[in-house]
C-alpha cells in the first residue's frame, strides 16, 4: 500500500504523528520517504534524535512550516503521494480565547492543504478530526467541523484532478498529553485526598493511539474520497476510571467546564441516513455526489434510521479491572 510512496504528515512531531510514522517504518520498510511538516524546530530536533527515528534518517525529512503558509506548503508537497493532516490548534480554552487564530490554522490551513494537494498532484489526503466536531458546542469543535466539510467537498473542488480527500474522526486518546489519566496520576503522586470529576454521569471513549493509526491506514488503503471514518471503540465511566487509578481516594464532583459534554459524540442521528457499518468501524458517506466516485462496499450494512453513536449508548464497556490493565500498558 505504501511501498515506494512519499508521505507527508502535518503536525508530525505530535503524539499521533510520531506513532503513525513509527508504524509506517515498521510495516512498510520500503516506503520511499516520510516528511515531517511542523512549526516547532525544537520538537523536530528532539524527534530526529530519538532512536526509532534516527534509524530511518535516510528516509526522513523535516520541514519547518505552518499550514497557514501556502507558499511553504507548495515547496513541501513537491513529489508527495499521500498527506496525513494532523496539525491543528486543539486546546479548547486557547481556541476560545484566541478564536481567529483557531480559524486561521484549523479552517484556512485546511483549505491551504486542499489547494496545494490538488495543485501538486497528491493522490490521497486523510485529515484527522475530533469528536468535538460532531454537533460542536465550542469554537475548536466548530472549526474542525468546518475543516471536515472542506476536506469532503475537496473531492468536488479537485475537478479533473484525481486527488481524493477523506476524514478520520476520533476522540481523546487515553494517556496522551492533556488527557485525564496523566492528570489523575499526577494528583495521586502529589498526595491528593480526592479526585475531581466534572460530572458523575460523564462517559468517554477509550482510544489507544495504535487504534487511531490503524484507522488512518485503513482510510489510506480503501478510501474512495469523501468518507468520514469512525472507529468502534469501548466506553468508560469517569468514576470507574478514578477507581481504577486510585481506589482509596474520594471523588469530588466539580461541575462541567465550558465546552464540555456529558458523552463524547461521534455520529449524530442526522448522520444516520448516510452512515454504513463495518465490523470495526463506521463510515459517514457524503451527502453530495462526486463525479467518478462510487461507494461500492460489499461488506457494509446500513445503520438504523435513528442510529447515533456516543460514549453513553455504546455496547462495549470497560470494567475497572479492564482499565487498570490498559493503564499499565500505556
């Protein structure tokens, strides 16, 4: 699938980018080249000196650049076959406080990726999305919903060119920087007597980084263009997570933060008419028709008309013991 291909990853020094690139080298040793495109030269320096990447330095390239900079993207995308777009402003409070900065990166940057991919003859583009783009209630989610719509419509925008765009949507990655697991663990290490939970009803999906990478590779291999992929993953209850990490500590309910939902949402009822189901994932098909693209999935089945997928109505749940085991593996 990736043999002899040149792949570019925007935001390539992030948690997803590093895991994706490591997986590519492990699974496809005959990949031609991987380009890391990101803004932070220190993170690139640190990444380039990590043993798992230093071993592949002959096939790795590091580009300093911002997705806001179309001219720099034009240079970086030369000869690229596949783009994985992971760069974004992602912190909800930062996006609320700096709204147009979020728009410039997450929306205008997305359009730059689309334009340059078409102009440079990139074959496939997979953009990463978030649960917060599903019925958004904060600015970050709204910009990512706009980004999703731009990438899907890019299949029409490409005209006679054969560049194809798809989206992969996933939620919080368990144990990643900024997630609740390291936050709880830090409180325990500091001698806290209780763990704060915003709402005792709160549920979340449990996504491992490997699963996010898996879904992107699935999309690259099988996408026709215009699909939005959603991985099937188990849910957890936040009080159960607290028990898994610190069974002897009390739980304190502190109230929902601005822009936070009780359940993590991936597919709305309004999406149901366009959603098809597979063994391990769902695909939301585009509402518009694109010339030359057919969605012929023989293994797919339609979901129920009132179907919705969120962490509170899942049929797969993790127990406290399940979570303890998974935390030990992170």
